[in-house]
């Protein structure tokens, strides 16, 4: 059976590109690291070297490319052709928008370990964090396992032997197979949501908004920057109606105890300042029915509740602004993660930095709450002012504030823990009990 599977992978699907892609999609879906495995063109057609789209470990975007050759033999001529196909698909995928971090290449040519290492190095040098090469031997192993028998029969017309039938039905069975294909994902999603709702009642340890740039920049390309985000709670809690968090250059910019007039070198490579502000409940009129207008136009009521300073950066790929609560001992109650359900968020940056923005992610208490790529937001360049403007010079403000809005109808981003289950970024460790001898 091993020999038959190997031989059919070489030539059985010659000229049938649609079935080649469907076979590879079925094989990739067997790998538990990949979820939401879907074809980009279910009936075939131009795809820019990206035949398959998936999520890697639940969060990272992955694209897969299929590089099959006709009448394959593991000779240098065939390998050269497939290596060229790999490079072309790699370049096309890297230039895609949104840009993935994982690239998978599936081929019916067998490569040596050294040859695969060379291809993987090429992908990593391009900028991919992970590259997987599924050559003919890896495809065969997947198809000759109980998980792959169905795809093997469907696309290569190889029936199961009696022993394979026994192992297949022993593992799955008709009813179990139905549960796995239709019900398991729903059960897993429900359990994930229940776990999150239970853990979301804990006090917030930190809420972090990650601004990812479209490439790594030298500090001289960034220089002065302003990265902020306003957060309005759906329901005032513990005296909080809203928060503002942000970062800028000049490490002591927001330090109130630093002597005024002290000169600091501008630019992100010389220092970074961070700050936290709040709008206390009662400082905004609750009689005004247009709260969103206040969110956008009435920032003068922010009161500083924290600040920090740090060293500068030589290279900049991302910036993280955070709301951090007191550490070690809590002397009074803190906001919980659930308090941010249905909140409204408005990222606010200087225009030059906003133009470099590629992705925005929100993390809190070990969960990724939201992930927006460049296709999900737009830059609103309409004029407005912040009460924080007095922290910046006129020259700095000549690069104006802009607001990042969703491309959808809503004018501000929102968190909803019912509509979207946050991704748990950690796995709890089990306690072990050693039985005394």
C-alpha cells in the first residue's frame, strides 16, 4: 500500500490541478496546528500562488501553495522546476495583503533534508516566521494513516485493505466521525467561551494595544511619534467612564515631577514616555444623549493617573500602549476584564505613524481580544484637538493627530465577548501529586 500511494502521488493527478489542490487541502486539514483550512478558489483559477488559506495555532495567518509536477521523478530537473515554483509562490505570498507569517508548500517531489532546509531558510530570510515543506513522503505518510484514508480513496482511488478498514473504524466509527466533522468544533467553541467568561471576572492585570507596522523601521525613520487609544466603558465602573493610554518620544514628557524646561532629545531612539489618563464618572454629563460626540470631541476632562519612561529603540516593528494596574498588592478594587465588554475604542496617532500601520491587536490577561488587519480600518484625517496637546510642541503637532476607524459603518471599534470568543494565549499547567513511597 505504501508503494501504491507513493506511485499515485507521482502521476495519478497529472493535469488535474483542481483535485491536486483539494487533496492538499484535505491533508493540511489533518494537521491539528492548522484551523479554518479553506481553498482560496474552490473551483480553481488564478490565486497569486496562494491556493490555501488557514490559521496557524489559532492566531497566525497561513497561506499554502501547491507545486505538483507531471510524471514526477526525483531528479534534479524536476527538483529545479519545483524550487522555482516555490520561490515564485513565496514572493507572491509575501507581497499579499494581509501579509501572512506562515507559508506552507505542498509538492509531489521528494526533497532531501538538506534541500528542504535550504528552502526553509529562503522563506525565513524573506521574513516568514514559519515555513513548512510537505513533500511527497510527508503527503504519503498522512494519506496512509487512518486520518487520511478517506482523502486517499477520494483523490487517488486507493481502497482500504482489510487491516486498514479495521483500524479506521476502530478509531472513528460512523457516529464518532459525524460528531468530529459537525459537532466537535461547536463543542470546543462553547467550552472556550465558558472558560473565558469564567476567567474574565478576574481583575485586569494589563490591557495592551499592539500597533504593528508594515515593516521594521530604523529609528531615524520614525523620530517623533504619538500612539494613543481612548477607551470608553459601556457602563461606568469604580468611578471610571473612560481611559486614555498612550506613548510618545521624550522619556520624561508625562512625568509631572520633572522640572519644566528640561531639555530632552526628540525621537524614538532617545527615549519613550508612556501615560495613563481617565475620565471620572460625573465629569461627563449623563444628560447628553450623544455620548459618541463627547467621545470624539470632548477630551479636556482627562486626568492623569500614571506615567512611565523608558529607553529608546533603534529598530521599530511594533509599539504597545498599555493600561497597567497596581502590582503585588491591591489596596482597592480594580476593573475586571469583563468590564471592557461592549466598550468603544478609538486609536489616535500622528499621521506619519498611522500611514505605516498594518495591524492592531488587543491583549489582556493572557487573551487576544481582537485582531484587525489593514483591510479592517481606515485613517480619518479630519481635524480635532486633544487636551494633551499642551504636552507637545507646535512643531510636533504639525504632524497632525488622526483617528483610526473601522471600515464598517461603526465610527469606533468595539469589544464584544458574545460575538467573538477571545483566543487564550496560554495553557494552564496541571498540578502533580507525588505519592509518598
